[in-house]
């Protein structure tokens, strides 16, 4: 499991919430924070965060929107 700085995580989440009034984005921010705190299947490859999701999909957090839910 990755070691995340809890204080920094809290600050980043708070800043992200401050930047949007969209309920959809707030839900995405909340879900992402939960995933980062609980998912042991993540790896930073030097360029992106590679994540194995609960649906057994592999995502690369690299600034592109790959999540199937986003496409809905």
C-alpha cells in the first residue's frame, strides 16, 4: 500500500471542493479520496498512478478521464 500523507490529502481534498459547486465533481472527489485511502493495489510508475479498481479495471491517473462512469 502506498504511504499517503493524511494532512496533505485532507488539504488537497478541501482545495478540490473549494474549486467546484458541482455535486457530480464533489462525489468524484469523495470517491477518489476513499479509493486512495483504502485501495492496496496502486503503484506510482514515475509518470502516473496506476490503479486496479474494484471492477478489475486498470486505470492510469495521468490527467485523462478513463473511468467508465465519467462517460455516462
